[in-house]
């Protein structure tokens, strides 16, 4: 698709329902945007048959030691950075396990770099620089599905044997064609024509939420719906850790605090210590033997 063809994309088109946007009151604008945003989850739901197998394939590679890498430009790139940056504090993952590559480099997260998204060579080079290999998964994110930087990155990742996924908000995109798994969340025209930080950005955030959360849950980072690998780095998170240990180990607050302090506020170890009546060393051995999965460690004889 050439630049001249961009007007044919749903994400770039103008919806006549919003033709008098500049004449609306604040209340009308808010209602209009809210109604438009409410359609996004349904669009994501329609894409679940594309999303689910892509997550399953990613989980299989990560179970073998692979990494998850987001690649994007502009708003999609920033959404990738946001999702990746939340994984270490939420799931205690190393920063290199889930990370994002931004067209234009880290500075482009705050200050746009003109023309960065059109540099296909830079997209391919970024994949080489990241040392992408067969166990890794690369998710290219582009609302239009035609961003040269992202397509080149996905194509190069696929050449290197990595799992390649393309996430866009149009149908029949070049990004989907370049990737092994194409995910197309068709959100339609934006309230403000072409402003894909709106519905498209919301859709991308929802899908990436699914990827990172489901992958971490499948990887043993949760017990029930509790984020038991959270890093308790502030008062709020320490209190959350205490409540989790109380719930998992059916313990009172004093016992939970004592175990957590002994285990450097590791929720899994503290829970095992109380539930199994073991010291820190034994609890650590038990958790390691269970591959870090708390449920398996608690239930193992």
C-alpha cells in the first residue's frame, strides 16, 4: 500500500457520524467518545480466534526460555513499552524477558522522531541488535498494519526463526502477511479521524494485557488470581503481600508478617513456610523443585 492509498484504511477514514465534532458540547463529546470506546472490547472478542493460538505458541517458546519482544512506532510503540515495563514489578521477571523496541530509539518514547516509522532498514537492524533467535517471540504493533519499520522487524524476526506476530487494527494488512500469526482487531474509524491513539490504542492495550498476563499466569506467576510474584517495593505492595499470605496460608497477620520478613517478602516462600511448617531453606528447595509454581509446591507430598 502506498502513502496515497492510506485513505482507504478504516483507521484513517472519516466517519460521518462525527462530522460536527467541533460543534459539540463537552457533554456530547464525552458521550460520543464513551460510546465509541465501548465498541472496542467487542472488536477484540471477534479477534480471539487469532489471539488465542498466538498466545499458545508464545507460551510454548517462553517455556523453553524464549523472550517476548514488542516492536512499534509512535503510540503502538509506547503501548508496547508500557506493557513490557510493568512485567518486572508485577511478576518479578528480569527486564530482558519482556521488552519493547521503539522506532527512533528510547528518546522517541517521549519526543517523536520524524520519519522513524518509515525506516525499514532500521527495523530489521533492531531485531539483529536484540539478538533475536528461534525461541523468541516478536510482536509487531501497527494500527494501520503497514508501518515499514514494524513490518521489516517482523519479517526479519521470522527469517531468524522467531515466532512472529502482527497486531493491527485493519484487515488484510501487510503486517499480517509478514507475520506467522496475524491479529487484526477491526475497530473502524476513529472519532477524531486518523487519531489511532483512541480506539486503536485501546484495542492494542487490551490485547497486550492478554499476552503478558496470560503468559505469566501460565508460567506459574499466579496462585488463583493472586499475583504472588509481585515485588513488594512500597507500603501498598507490602500490605498486598501480607494479605496474600494470610489468604493462601490461612494465617493471621502477625504470622504472615513474620514469615514474609524471614523470606525477604517473597509471597511464595512465606506461604510455603506457614502451610508446610518448613524453614526458609526447605521452602526454597520445595519451590525450586516445583519450578517456581506455588500450587504445585503446596500440594506436593
